């Protein structure tokens, strides 16, 4: 297959590495155009990609630019993995709220960290969308950046660009649930609906057998183990490996027992949607989110180390190790399959973030929801799901109000609407804290928020 694939935010080298390995394995031809506003990160990505393509014998060519408009002419697909402010900005989104007793395990989707991140991400992504519409209007346009729903809604509301949000979370959790149910990979059929990082598995079957009763039995078994706080430390999304481990993702299993549906993407993300329950010090089964449970410091340090290793490998005279060409899991892992399904009118079903045009009638119209969609010649088309239970809809309802508010805050540069969004999110304890927190975050990220000047 011949594509001009533009990767915006190519300095996210882990994503870039995985995507290029997939392109090599599939034997694609054409051009891979790398874009990043950070010249240093771009140089690392370009060096790594060139060495990977050479090692894999690929016919793809490479170009690199800090200017997206230079890269876009002739583009057939645009994939965004942008992270405005990088890992240092991510730290700021988490550390400033900690001063006010708000602890976040991720801080990129909701809570004050996700709200802050949304302001700079929406502003930047709207500019990218405007460039895509002007220079490459027929290109497929995918976003992997967070907060997913807010970014995609902001792009569509401000520009009309038909961006599709993609995340490997639902697919990854489906594999974990297959393990829990004793099934092989690909044996579970399911429907999952929600907002990215709180997407509910509402139906599942295998070989015509309803798997939900077995899932509920597994939830009971997990919770019967009790919560072993020693195993909660820096675990991310493990399925558990025996009775001695205690319940893995205990809050997600508790929700499963209560709502009759499993939430993706496990406790690390799901707890943030219930921030007032867990954000206090020691509030997560005796652990503190982002500190000794799902440590942000460790996550950031691991990212820094991985990038520096990639820098060394990209810029050295030595050939790359064969591990660079192996199939890896991660955010990139479905996008090449999706592009092939669209080009070949394959009609394969994927989890995607798209506007609600009636596929889930008791969620807000036009809200960007994560749900099944088919990838065919016309692009992505939502699959009709029908109404979800009032309880599940209730867990999502205020979140879509938060999305609309933070989108307007980002586009208009409105400090008051930023404060409103912090209140709607629910992690702050007072209007006064919301105002103070908003001012500190705006000041800390001022260089990336020209609309607030």
C-alpha cells in the first residue's frame, strides 16, 4: 500500500517506533513525514526512523519538518500524537494540584491535570486541524492525544474537521478480560461505550454464549481475595497472577459488581472520574494515587529514560537492535490496520471516539463518545448501540458537560470557564480553591496559552 503518512508529534518516540515497525512489517511504500515543533525531539525521531527503515529493508522514504504546513502537501493520512509542554508540562499538571490535596494517578484526561492539559492541547490541535483542512483536506485525520474527547470535540466544534479519536485502551482491556474468562485472543465479542478512559463493557459473548455472568462471577472472586495493598504500589493494568496478589484493579471490579459492566481502562484511569472519592492522601485503599499507587514520578522517569535510550540509539553509528523491528503493544497498534480497512473497504469494527449522532440515544447529541465503529471506504461509521442503563449514563453525563465547558474555555481563552470546568470536574473542594488553582496553572503554562494573554 502506498501512503503519505504525516506523523504530528513525532518526538513521541515510543509511538513513532511502534508505528514504523508496523509500517515495515506490512510492506508499505510511500513517504513517512515527521513533524515536531521541538527540533531536538524531531532529530531523534528522524534518526531512529531512518535506521529502522534501513534495517527493515523498507521502501518508505522519510522527511522531517518543524512546520506542519511543509509536511502536509500530498498527505493521505495524518496521525497526531501531540503533547504540548511534554513531560515537564505533564508534571506541572499533577504537582500543582497536589499542593491543594488533590492526587492524580495520570492527570491527562480529567481532574485538574486533565482540565489544564485540555486548554493547551485544544488550542494547538485546532491550529493543526485548520492546517489539515487547508492543505490536505482529503487526508484521513486521527488523534491519539489526551484528553481525547475534549480535543476531538474542540476540533470539530471550532473547525468542522472530521477527526477520529483512537486509543488502544478498550482493545487492551478486552485482552485482559479474555485472560480473566479463560479465552484466547480474539475470542471475545463485546460492545464498549463511554468516554475515553471511562468506557463500559456493556455486552460480551464468545461462541454465542453470554459472558457477562462469568464476568460477574470473576468480579466476585477478585474481590473475595481482599485488597492486598502491598501489590497496589506501581502496578498499572495487570490481570493478577494468583490468590496471593489480592484483588487487582479493585475499584473497577467493585464497579463491575455494582453496575454489571466493566470499565476501561482499569483503576489507573477510572479512579480519576471519581476524583473526590480517591484524590486525598491515602484515599486509594490506603495508598495515595500518583505517589505510591501508579506513581507519576516513576512514569515520568521511565519516559525520560526511554527517550534518552532512543536518542542514543538514533544518533549512534551502531546498527539498531532487532527488538526495534518487533511487533509491540501500545497506542500505535491499530492505526495501520484501520487505514488498510478504510482503503480496502474492509468494514472491520474498532473502538473509536466519534460524535454521538444517535448511536447511543441517551447520551448527549454530538458529544464525542468512545464506541464501536466500522472502518470502510467512507471512513468511520458509528455502530448503532442503543440506550445504555441510566446508571451508566449517569456516570458519563456530567463529563460531557465538562467537555463542552473546557472546550469553550480553551477556544475563548476564558479564565471563568476554566474555573467552571474545574468545579464540574468535582475534584476541588471549593470555588476558592478552583480559582486559585486555575490562576496557578494558567501562570505555569502561560507560554503555551497565548489565548489567555
